[in-house]
C-alpha cells in the first residue's frame, strides 16, 4: 500500500469516526485513550523506549510535521541513537472520540525537540495533530500519527 492510499484511508476512517456518535473524553474509554497519549508523550520526554514499545503498535505509521515518515523501528532507532530527542510536549488542546475499539485524538501540542535529521539545534514547534489508537490485546496502542506545523506561529 502506498503512502497516499494509507493517508487517504486514515483520513476517511478518522472522518467516519469523528462524524459518528462517539464517547467523549469524559467516558471511561476516552479517559483511557488520553492516559495512553499522556504516557506516550511522557515516554518521549524521557526517551523511555520500553514504554514506547508498549504504546506504539508494531504497524504504526508516524508522519512528522517535517514530512518525514517513520515506522516503529525507524522512529525508535532515531530516539535510541539520539538523532531524535524530545525535550518537552505540552498539550494545548486535545479532543478524543472513541468508537468501538478505535479512538481518534485531534488537537494541538507545543513541542521542543532536537531532530538532527531535520536540523542540528533544538527547536520549538507548535503542531496540530491527528492520532489514531486501537484497543489491542487489552490496551490502547497508537496505530497512526500525523502532525502539521502551525504556520501562524512560524518565524
């Protein structure tokens, strides 16, 4: 499956979930998904690869605001090698929708990161995000991530 087909499928699937009646962030499932997302960003701030191994599905697709695309192995390898180091993740606004065993989170983060694959020095970025979690083997796992730079805050 090429990246365009995958992205189109993700957008259409997310649209269907967002358009359908769903549980809110105040539901038990919504709280669990947001807790998994918080655990993920905390693990990123601490380069906690063991936690990320659990939270990220083996078949995750991760599309950065830079346009770089990673799978689980390349993403964790970049963190492991120090090429990619997250300094902070601050949620600005997150909403979650849960339908059955799938959840979509959309919102905004302020992130401080060093990504030597993009530029050598740490930088701050505000991003809009869409991430998808699926309930697998008794836990919520991230199966997709896409972020877009907030160009209104670009220098």
